C-alpha cells in the first residue's frame, strides 16, 4: 500500500473513533434531564452512584454542592423515559445489600396518581421536606454514652457465644429456636399493616397512650412500690432454678401448640371484625362509666385485700384453700366410673348427657305446644286479655236442656241436643298446636298432613272458624 493510502486509512479510523465518541458520550454532556435534591448530608454518595426507581436504575449522581445552611445538594440525572419527575417525588439515600464503603444509592419514590399533574423542571430542586438521609450505625451508637456502648458490646459478644454451637452446647438449641421467629415477625408485619390502614385509630391510640404515660408519671411513688415488688417477685422466681429449667424445657412444645392455636384464631378475628365495628358507638358511651370506675377501684382495694386473706392465710383451716381440700374429689363424682351403691356406675356428667339425649325427642314433641301452654298459664286466672286494638274478654255460653213451665215444673227443651250438635263443634280431642286461634297469615300455626300425623292432631279440630 502506498503512503497516501496508509494516511487515508488512518484518517478514516480516526473519524470513526470520533463519531463513536460523539454518539455515546457527546449527548450526555449538558443535554440530559437533571434534578437537584437537598439532603442533611451526602450519606457517602459518590459521583456515579446509581439512582433507582422501584429497584430499577434510572440515572446516576453527577455532582455535590454545600448549600448556605450547611446542607448537601446532590445533582443527579434521570433517563428520558422517566423524565420529568412529578412534584412530590421523595428521594431517599439507601445502602446496598453488599457491605462496601461506597454502596449507597438514591431511591426515588413517586407520588400517587393524584399528584402527578405537576412536574419538576429540568434543574429543579427536591426540597429537604421530601428527602431522607441514611442514618449510619456510627450515628446510631453515638447517641449512647460510653457505658451503654460497652454494655451493648458485651451483649453482642454474649449472643455470639450463645448461638455458636462450637463454643457452647446450647448453641444448637438456640439456633433451632430462631425458626419460630419467622411466624412472629410475619404476624407483626400484618399487625403494622392494619395499624397503617386506619390512621385515625392509630392517632387516637398514640394520644391515649400519651395520657396513660402522663398519668403514670403523676403516680411515681406507686410506680416505685410496683418496681420494688416486681424486683422481689423476680428474685423469688430466680431462686426456683429447677422449676424454671423444667418450664424452659416444656416451652418449645407449648410454642408449637400455641402456634396452631394462633393460626386457628385468624378466622375468629375476621368474624370478630363486624362485632368490633358494631361496638364502637357503645364503646364511646362507656367513657363516663370508665371515669367512675377509677374511684371505685381505689375504694375497693381494702375489700380486695380482705378477700385475698379470705382465700389464703397462714395457718391451718382458716381459708378457702383449706376448705376446698375438705370437699370430695369433684372430678371423681362428675366423670369417673366407679363402684357406687354396690354397682359400677358412671359419673354424673355422662349420666346427665345420656338423659338429655334420651329426653330430646320428648322435648321436641312438646315444643310446638309452648304457645298454648303459655296462653293457658296467662288465662288461667282471668278471662280478659288485650292486643293492639285494646282489651277484650272471652266468655263461654251455657245452654239449658230444661225450661220452667207455667206450673213451675221443669220441662225438657225439645230437640236441644240436636240443635246444639248442629251449631257447636264437638268431639275436638286432637287439636294441633296453636289451633285455639285463627290460622296465622304466615301459616306458622297450620301444619301439613305429615306434621299432623307426627303430632297426632287434626286441623279440623281447630277451635275457630266455620264448623267442618
């Protein structure tokens, strides 16, 4: 190749390199969408740190500047498909999942759909109210004094020894216990979701908690006595080492059973929610009664103290506990099968259960007659009654079979028996339940043929209505 050809080839290569450089790097200098965010401090961000939205990189940090009031102003770029950012966007400095000196990134949280109408202009500012600076461990531990930090150091070292199976035989059991922590954390997460779902209730809870703490603060002397008593209780529990060891040994089985119980409670809580909603108006009305309950509780302390002495007192035969020991064993009489009166007999509870089962058909047969029985009890002593229209009275008509003649002799009334049978209902021996009244509009006191056969009654024996 001639010298002229080599020069031409070299010039073509240089032109291609310049074109590629302009294509990839030229457009990003001074022409992209950029935003400034004001943070309390830089949070170990560096130039090139990623900017993410929902875990997806959308830009990078370009530069830093200190504001007049000592804040950190971070300028970062955002890709065109995400630009411009809506007003109300929040910027948070977060740490990456891997430990590193420069693993910080900016996480952008976009507002709801209602707040996306207004946009942040190119070069606009996300003010301090919409940014959150990362709090490092050093800042957190700097809050405590030297003695507290030393105690925390000992706490972590102690936990390291406890959970290390190679240095402590109990480490294997301690690590196994962490498996049950997952369910507790999951339940806590659902609890906080419910709290966030109802801000007014959470606010009322915080206000009431503040009042509670204020009230407790005003009772410092009582709290001091409570702490002293708890100290004595804890010391007494600590002296029972063998009993505590046995309790801890049984605790895993208890937690497994409790976990099953709590899982079953979820359905119950869902069913209780309507009850809680219906109880809210009533709960508000209980406020005055709760205020009156405090003086009642204060005045009841001597009574409760005497009651505790009645239940348990030093000495023999002078309290309810000793009295209970003098009774026969209730479980033996109630449920156990033993020889009684020369024969093996079951306890009272099994016998009562069988009696209830055997009497159920009899009671079921008599239940429809409850209305008639109550009516008979009500009308037994009087003939009057009342309804929505007012008071009324019932009377019976008596027909004489004889009449007095002119000479004073009793003469039989002709055809009285036939006339009575023609007008009155006779031989009504099998009335159905509720047959002393007119048939109800809903048919509740009118029975089918099958039901009449079961109750051994006849609809034709109804006391009211035309004669059939």
